[in-house]
C-alpha cells in the first residue's frame, strides 16, 4: 500500500481512513509511512459510526459539509482508505443520497491526489461471502497476489496483459454487451482506456473507460448481488435511451436503487465501463471492490466519470454494477467478438 500503491515520499502527509476493525493493518501502514519519512494522518471510525450518523443526525447536518472535512483532504498529498466489511444495516436511502451529495467536494479533492483503496478481511465480510474467516483471508490474499513469490512482479504482468487488451479496445468505436436479459450498445470512440494495475484499487485487474455520455442504448441485467451503502441489492435491470436510465428496477433493494438515481442530474448516466481481468478472483464475495475485478465480468458505473478517460459526466454518485459473462455472454467491438463466455477471443 505504502510503496507500490501510493509511492509515499519523504515529507508527504498521508491520510489513512478506516474503522478500528483494521487496526493491525493500520499499525503496519503507520510504521511503513514513518519508515519512508512520510507523515501519517489517521482517521479512525468505530464500526457502525457512519450508519449511526445517517440514522441519528438532524436533517441540517446531512446537508452541511464541515470545512474541516474538506481541509483534511486538501492538506494531504495522498490517501489510503481501508474497507472493513460489516453486515448490511439498512437505513433511509434518501438520507444516504443527501449525505453523498453533500460530501462530493471531499471526493473531488481526493481524486486530485494520489489515492488507493483496499480491504481488511472481517468476520462479517467472510459471512457475506459465504466463507469461513480463514478461507476469506486466503481469498483476499490471493486476490491481492500476496500468495505469489513477488506480488509487485505479478501486478506488472497484469499491466502488460491489460496493455494488449487496451490496444484492441482503443481501435474500436462501439462496444456491445450481449447476455441473457442484456443487449446494450455504448460509443467509446476517442475515449481513453485506463490500465488499472493495483495502484488505486488493491486488488485491481481491470481496464476501464468513460463511454460517450449520450450513447448507452438498450437493456442490461446485473446478475451479481452486492451491498450498496449498507443495503443488499440484487437483480438490477436498467433500460437506457439516449444515454439515460429511463427504466430501473431491482428485485431486492429497489428503494436504494431509486434513491441513488435521484442523487443528482448525472446519476442516471454511465460514468464508467470496466472489464475485469483478475484471475485470482474466481467467485463473487458481495463486495464491489473485488467482484468488479473478476475475470469474465463487466461493470458499468452510474454517475461520475474519471476525467482521465475523457468522460465528462459529473455526479456525487459512482455505483459499479456487475454483469457476469461466464458463460453465455459476449463483448463485441464494432460487431466483432472480443470476449465470449468470459474468455478473450
């Protein structure tokens, strides 16, 4: 995290944010930052603190960004965020959407600095993934390539493989996704593809871009369930016209989906198209950070685009929804097969 992901330098102020469930990892990161001459800035929540805020805070606090929160992010050169999965605690999706919108300036400031995001395995995370804790720990370790003799060299190999994929994707104008319940077209002409090699997301293993904002046409069924802002959501179906979501339904968690779509004007448009490549992740775990990287899956994020892709959509929302293409799915580039049944052609 310290050396490979953010390349901490002497004098850097580095914000480290997580819950106290990840204290063993925080201690290691703190020592590693000090060893490189950087200044750690620790921001620790108790488990469930965010849920308590959303449940108990008076309405005016949901719409008020304290200047210190923004100043905190603007005062650092880099940030490390550590997810600590906890059992879903459903709240009011509308209140969550308001808070997300209010916090958007902090997210924008983070994006302008070096940043990375990872996960610390927890008992709740293991339970949601359907694994015993020791099995889940091995799963996380494998996804991060920590079970390899040289993890950094393994990520370099991913970078090289993904560079070949980007060479083919960059020559295309249209991506078409086809699978049961899915037939969606996106215009990617002239947009930049990013080689995600574990610097920002750890684990990573994906290539992504920002499709033209008005180009999404058709329907898609996201078949991998996940948790979004503390609520379980599954079987999302969206229909797009002129780039915009015009119909949306989820078999479970539909209230969270509808609230997310109301976040702001950009929440109904696609901000990202990503293709997973991580062969170290073979099964879903109810966590977007991992599941969107599964080799043989695609994900489309509603909401904010990453500027480096050429995408221009702006939103406080960025929600990656995942479609498994193994088997029975296909990615076409200008009508030609690029991936079939989860395998690159």
